[in-house]
C-alpha cells in the first residue's frame, strides 16, 4: 500500500449496477496527483464531446486529494469533476468538510460513476464494501433531512454528500452538499448537482476505519505542528470572522460587486452585512473542517424578526457579496435565510445570486414583467421577492424556469439587450472579486478552465497585502496597472492548480504558505523529494491538461474574454473608480508566458516540456 493514499479507484455503472475496483498507478499519481488532476487525465481519455453534459454516459469523477485524510493542514478536500451542465466545459467543484477524508478511510481514492439508475439510489461505501441502495424515500428531501436520514440508516458517524431538490430538478447551478445543518459545505460551482440528478443518484454515504500510512509518522506530525502554528499566526482574522470578515475591506478597495456590477460605493450597506456584524449579533460558534487549523466556519442563529429561528452555517463572503452587494440587500438576517435555502435546496450561492441580480436589472429595464415573475417585484434589495425567487429556481417554476440554467441561457432567451448586462465567462457567473479592482484577475477570469472562477488564481490576495517569502514578495504592487499582470495570473494559476489535486484548502495559501512549504509537506507525508519548482511544474501541467479538454469541447481564444460590462464600464466611484483592465495586453502577456499560440493553444514544445505529449 502506498504512503498517504490507497491506490484504489471504484468504477461504477448505475445503469446495470456493475462495479469494479481499479489500481491507480504510481506513475499517474506522480504526474497528475489525485483530486481534479487525475480526474482530468481520465476525462481527457474518456470524453465524448458529442454528448450532452447530462447524458448518462458522461462520467462523474469524484476524487480525494493526495493528502486528504492525512494530518496535513486542511487535508480534507474532495473534487467533483466532469463536464459542467452549466458551461458545457471542464468543471471541478471542490468541497471541504469531512466527507473526503472519510472516503479515503472507507478504502477509496476516487469514484468514476456513469450510467443512470432506473430509480433514485444512493451509494453506501464502508471499508471497501459497495452497496447501491434505493433512495425513493429520499427523493424530494433537502440536504439537511437527507444527511440526517442517511446517518440513521447507515452509521451515526457516516459522512454524507448529497443533492437537494435543485439537483433533482436538473437546475444547472445546483451543487453537491455535505456536512448537515451546522457545518454545510458545498461543491457548488458548475452544476455538478445536476449531474448527480441526471444519474438518479441522490447521495453517497461513506464510513471507514482505514488510515493513511507515512514513512516516518513522528517526523510528519512534528512538521505539521510547526506548519499549523505558522498558518494560525497568519490567519487570525479568518479564524475570528471567517471569509465574511472581508466584506468591508472589499468595499473600500472597489472589489465588492454592487447592483449587478454597476456601482462604486456601498459603505453603510457593507457594514450591515459584514462578518463583524455577524459576530456582534447572530454568531453561535466556530466550526472546522477535517484537519483544519483555521476554523473559518461560523454557525449562526437568527433570534428575532421575520427570519427568527433560522439556524445553521453562516453565509460566506461570496454569499454576502452576491445576495448583499450585487443585489443591494442590506438585511443580514434575510441573507442568512437565503443562504439557508440554498444549502437546503443545494444551490450555488454565487450563480444563484448572480441570476437574481441579472433578473433585477432585467425587471428594472422592462425586459421582465410582473407577469413573468408571478407577481414578484424583483426590485433591488427586495428580500422577500429574492427568497421567493430562490425557491422558484430550485423548483424550476415561474421566473425560476428562466433563471435555472444560468445567466447566459437566460440572457439568450431575453435577447441582445439582456446579453449586454449578463455577467459571465464561458457560461460561468463571475465570482465576486472585481477584475477592475485587481486587473490580474481579469487575465485569470478570461482564461480559467471552468469559467469565471476566482479560485483558479486568487492573485487579488496580493492587493490585500498577502506575500509569499521566497516566491512572491514584491515591495510594491499596482493592482490597477495591466502591465505584467498576465504573468502574475499564470504564476498564481500554476500554484493554485495543485491545491485541489493535493486535497488542501487554498486558505492555507492565504496564510502565506509558500510552494516550498507545500513541497516539504508532500515530501514528509509521502517520502517524495519534490522541490518548489517540481510543484509549480505539476500545477502548470494540470492547468494545460484542462485547457486541452476545453479545446476538445470547442473553446477558442475568442472565448477568453470578459463580459462587456467589466471591459467597458468603469466603476463610477470608490477604490477602483475609472479602472478598466487592458485585456488585449493581458492576454498577449498571458499566452506568451504560457507558451501558447496567439489562438490560445499550447504549443507542441510546451506540451513536451510538461510531459503531456500523450
């Protein structure tokens, strides 16, 4: 048995219930790691571009990271990969919590699931055993109810990943949920919940007693203790307030999206929905994912008002930025209720809130009428209408039928005027960090493999003062100058590209963990001899591999762009007033740094250097 991981891959066809276990070769692990890395290699080999993403033959690939389930700081992540029902291209929805570690303990590093069950089913995986069980009694239940029912049916300590009604109804912004009410975690982006729904797969419950082995367990423990201390010292704000604590700073920087990305300032509103306000009013306790030294999760309870009684995992930055700033809703308790609904239904809060902001602007412009909304007044900040619309999206009813396939599809139905304010890249709604505030993110959003994903680069952290000793530690950094930022996007994409395959949370990078420290972590855990350069080359290999998948699916350089609003309409005030990214310059720099042609295609020379000639 290899160090750290099991080397076991479960391949299962839901159409006939047949399954078998395959061995994962060490050479493949060295080249692609696990998580979304090996998943991308397998998908590239098995993809049929002619099939609709929801076709039964299209695989769902679920992998732990290489260090998931180990002592490694935040070694908890699982990647849910395949062809996105929302965008039609490569997608990886990455999830924290405890499920990924438990899958490894149950004896598997990954699952490849094809086919479609004749009736709803769930999987029960425990200590190498595989059962496909009926789930008719679970169909229609929300995430919390499904989590509780399956723990009662299987094991009180089982970890459960499931879809809610949104995934069952094939809503293309539906995610996969796990963790229950107090610590809900989502594999949110790209509609992977719809992929499970199309396969009639309600949930995967896992439980196991296996544990990873290490070449020198004591040395690994000591290394982890020291690294945890380093991370905690650089993550105090995240531990105290979670990601929600960043809301006021993003408003000051001109980073917080406002009114479907049109306004510049919202200081008082941002303060009313911030993590600081959460701590003062509704905070209950901190929560941690498996092996996490940070504890960014916050459980909240609303005690009074129309949303009294709402209890559970509190809204993260992206949720507050979307339902709050982008929809101009400053009612914190209402946003908590919206977050609760999305967790129950299994909806990505970024895409859902973006769809609402788009619908509000369409309503304001008269492209959507009260007759289309069922009488809902989709005016800015109308919390009651927003809550009704979220439920309609999950059920695909009324206005929800228009919005359930995402902003790109809704705009196409409404016409050219709507497409002018549809804020997405390649069909993925833009995450809530403004590329007009941090122009390196413009290069990232335009080229990121799953669409407008902030997590593929996270280079905006430089603008907030994060530095990486010995790797990225500039004395000055002009966030608004496009020169040189194409290179920045490449470097950060390469570094971030190893995190999901390793099973690590990117928040430890926010805690200033460097490529060398990650390489040393891998070496101590697995007995490897990686350098920082080896790690970054692996990240570059994986990023290019996913680009090759997208090229097979029809992506071209013409798709490497930003929505019209973010290229031509500067913010009118605030910290990023008047700034627009020079995308032509950014992409020229980016393609050159990547070793791609002007058409955005990796050259044969570059692929050879990355060991991707096959």
